[in-house]
C-alpha cells in the first residue's frame, strides 16, 4: 500500500464541515461535502487506480469553526504624520522702470488749401491737337447719357449732321420731381431739336426726388454746356436755354449770370431766378419767351410770373407791348427794346388733368398719363409749347 492510499483512508474516517452564509437570516449553517458533490461524481485518482470514498458520512455532526478575528483585533492603524507646510514663495521684486521714450518732434502744420471753385476746362487740350477733355467724352451722333460733377446726369442728343455754320445747342431743364426723360415727353425736343440742327442737352437734378438748387447747380450745368460747345465746336450764336418750373428758375438764373453766352431763353411755369437789379442783372439784353398759366397751382401767376415779367420790363427799355396772338384761352404780348430785343409773354388758362397742378402744365404736350402726375395740359387745340420755343430760338440767334 502506498503512502497516498493510506492518507486517503485516514481522511475518509474524519468528519468535515464548511461554514456558509444563509441567504435569509445570516445565521451560520453547516453543509456536508456530499451535499455539494454527490458521491457518484467523486473522481478517482487515475494514477492510484482506487475510488475515493465519501469524505463526510451522511448525517455526521460538523463542529463549528472558530470565529475569525475582526479588524479591530488587528490593532489600530498608526496615524500618518502631516506633511510639513510648503513655504510660500517670496515676492518677486518689481522690474525697474524703463526710461521714457524721448518726445518726437511735432509734424509741421500743413497749410490750408481753400476749396477749388468750379472752373471751365473745356478749352484746355490734353495735348497739342487733342480734343478738349469733357465729361461727355464723345462726338458720336445719337443719344448719350453721362453722369458728371454735382451728381448731375445729362441726356445729350447729337444730330447726325449739322449746318455748315455748326450745330446749335438747346439746354432743356425739367421741373421738380421730374427728369430729363419726363421733360422730353413734354417738349419733344430730342426729336424736333436735333432735326433742326441743335444738340439737345437735358440734365436731371440729383436726389431721390430730383430738385434743382439754383446756386449749387447752375454753375455745374454751365460748365458742362461750355465743355460740349468746345468739344462739338458748336455755333456760339445758336446757344439757347429753356426750362419748366424749377428748371424755368434755372433758365432765369443762367440768363442773369451768363447773358453773353446765350442767344435766347424760354422759361415756362417758372420760378423767379433773376432780380434784374444791381448785382443780379444780365450783362446784356437777351430775347426771352416766357409762358405761364393764370391758374397755376404750383407756381403762382401773380406771385412769380407777373413779378418776373415786371422786373425785366423795368430793367430794359421796352415799348408798351403789342398783342400778337389772342383767343378766349390764351394771350401773347410782345415787348421790344430800342435795340430790337424782344420779350414775349404768353399767358393762358389751360389745365392739366391733375387738380394738384391745374395750370402748371405744358400746352400741347402729348404726356397725358404719368406718375405721380402728367404734366401735359389736357386742353385740345392749344399752341404746342415745344414747337413754339424752337421757333423762337430759330428766329433769335445771337447778334
């Protein structure tokens, strides 16, 4: 018999118990090994060739195991000494003050340059033999639109051919809220003017609602006019100006400031623009055709038209006047100076379709529908202002 076999026989005669924890009340209980591993499943040692008998006989009492020592029996854990306080870092000494930068020398004062007034540069060539520099920038026949100084836009129509003595110029200025295009719908000057050998210039005032300021805009318009005259080599004896409402006031203003440049003028429904007094009077007599309605609801007949008429009649040596055309709706009177200069005053009772305008309209205009209003007089069979003005210009070149 081997030592291993003997050991197994001795162990089989001893009782064996295992402590477990119950699931419900925590009381200690005992369990036989045979309750865990059945005897039939006990394994044999393959190298011994014997079967292992039951380790714990069924029903044998298992003595209780000794209580395990508690953690308290192990003795208290000694206190860990506190780490020594880390000494604070001493303050870092402040950096020494840097020396102040030396004062820089003051910049010399720039001398004040006054605003440059509007000047005429139309006749100054860029180089010998070159055409003058202008905002228009072309001599090609046809319609051109350019934007120039003063935020003004110009519609310019150049005829295909000009008379041998050169084309003339007609400056045609719109009224408040209008534009160069709307002005042309009422005068038709782009068509009839170019056909008669005139360069037609129709400026548009700046602003969302186009508005003329005589003092600010008249100088810019005049410079542009001079540039075009020089560029296109127009006939200086055939330069004319016309305008409606505010544009009529611009016409009077240009007459007052530059009478020597214009051959004749034609304001219609116009604001005043020339006082014909000291410091505000034309340098020479210029023929004028003025048109105004008695019932003008925008520019009052008595307040503006009559005062402007009386100012020019008082300034130049006119005769008592002659009625040259009259019917129940209109009357035309011609006044003549001792030099033969004429002033024609056409007054009428025509009205636009708008009650806002009433007589503030163009007689004979084809514009009967417009936004916000149409500026054509609604009456039929009237004189046609555009044709009347053109005929006046043709009949009155400069001497």
